[in-house]
């Protein structure tokens, strides 16, 4: 019996999504490894991780404007091409001069400029692809985030193996090829663009288009005036700030000291594998649990499973709890996407996704730098234990947020009108 689902648009979007996750997974392990190998300083790795995240704060709101203004496919294609150029620059520069921390930082910041646009464009394409394929959008949300998680499983593993076999600069040719292929695949995607349709209707009605700044300001207003969406976004922003130093600074420092890129790859892959399965399960969970209970389960599950990881246990135990931590957090990203789709009009979703992404970039840079400084002074384990405590405290604090009680209602849709 035929399902009635057209798989071609789904395959094109999700293969691109997979390639993006893989590429980012390789870069995530390769950049700190470059720094640690050349400086031996955890604080330097924290500084590079922090500063390379800063462009996302500025780029993300404009990425939302670009998605709504130029179109979702176009922005995705251009972003992937520019990302390919930025990662290829690292081995190319290494051919002509030594890579010092200033050069690594500059190239890492360059690459970070383009990531938010591609990520935002692919998220905004989900309703268009769901309509073209006949798949329920909630199901495609979970599928999208799960496949992105697969990329983050393969990426760190591939990155660690490439570093071990080819070297830490040659490893960047893999994401270069993946980004190029992603751009080609999205160019083959043929779906309607709800944002462009709404834009054309506004133009026909004589409504002036918004500038990039006006667009960003409107996205911020739409996000802020929806109390539930605002609460979830702030919660994720805080948790990202607390957690991200683990993957970007602390674990690379620990495994660099052990001279074991492969083990770092296994840990990051286990986290991503759990997150992938958690994301895939969102559609199933959404039919059986309230969205509020999914949020609570994700927060407490990830906080409690992080505690054994912070003790730096034997590798088998480490991998097991890394998987469980990712599994607990996995449903959160498709849930966040679903809330935006339910509460924000299609022509405004790109700008709201952009503002959300910007907020997720705001706090982590300072946390990454602080984690690097503290780890250099006191060691990795005490900093990880401190992070575990903060995650538990944050989960308990979220229980008291009253606006999350409305998360299961659709709310009133915010629009650009």
C-alpha cells in the first residue's frame, strides 16, 4: 500500500542536512585540535572557541532577513558555497605559511559567519518540503533534527580519523567537499517558498519591504511578545551557555592530553547518536506526552546523565552516559522548531529562527573562555563538575517558569503585518 509521500524533496533537503551536520562535526573537532596541538593551552582553545562564536550573534538576525527576503533555497545554496570556501582556506593557508593562533582564529571566525544562514534556511524549508512531499510537518521536524544528528555522529568520528591518518589540516578537505555537494543538492530542490509567496502578496498590497534592521527588530518583537516562545528560547540559551564549553573546550583538552583524537570522536559521536534518536522520537513523543513534559524530561534527563560524564569515567561508561545525555536532549530542537511553526506566521518564521539562533550564540563565548581559563588553573574535571551542578540548578529553575504551562496551546500567530 502506497504511503502517498513524495520522498524526492525530503531526500534532497535531508541529504543536505546530513552533509551539513557532518561538516560541522568535523570542524568542531578539528579547530580545537589545531589550537591545542600548536599552543598546548586550554585557555587559548577556549579563547578561539569563544571568539569564533561571536560572528553568529551578528550574522544570525541578518540570516533570518536574508531567508525571508531572498528565499530559502537561494540562501541555503550561497551559504554552503561560502562555507566550503572558508574551510578550504585552512589547508590552503597551511600550504604557504605556519598556522598560528591568530590565523586559526581569523579563519574560524570567517566560517562562523556563514553557518547561521544555512542552518536557518534549512529549518525554514521544512514546511515547504512537508507540503510538497505530503508528510506531516511535525514528523518532518523530528526527521530533520534526527538526520542532522546523524551528521554529528559521522562528523566527529570522521574528523578524528582524518586527523589521525591525514593530519589536522588535511582533515578540512572533507567538509569542503560536503558543503559543495550540499549546495548542488539544494539547487535541485523544487518546492514552493511560503515566505516568498507572502512577500509577493505584501508587495501587491503596496506594503513596503522591511530593511535588514527592521526585519531583525520585528523578529525580536515577535519572539519577545510570545511569553511561551520567549521562555523556551531563554532556557535553551542558558543551557547552551552552560553546556557548550564541554564539547568545544573541555573534552578536546582532556583527550588532547591523552593524545587520543579517536576517543574524543567516539564521545562526541555517542552524544550525537543519542540526540539523533531523541530527535527521531519527537513525533512519537508528541502524540503521547504534553510538550511541557517533553521539556521537563529533556532538561532533567540531560542534567542527570551529565553528572557521570563529569567524573571522566572509563571510556565505556563515558560513551554510555554521553549517549544517554544526547538522547535526553534530542527532542528539544524539533520541539522548538514546532513551537515557532505553530505560533509564528510562515512569512515571519525565518526572522524568528534567525533571532533564536543569535540568542543561542550570545552567552556561550564568555562561558567557553571562562571554562578554558578555569580548566588551565584547576583541571578539566572540577570544571565539568561545576557545569553538572549548574545544569541541575537550571533544570530546577525552569520548573518555576509559569509561561511554560501554555506551551501546549497554539497561541496567537505572530506575523510581519
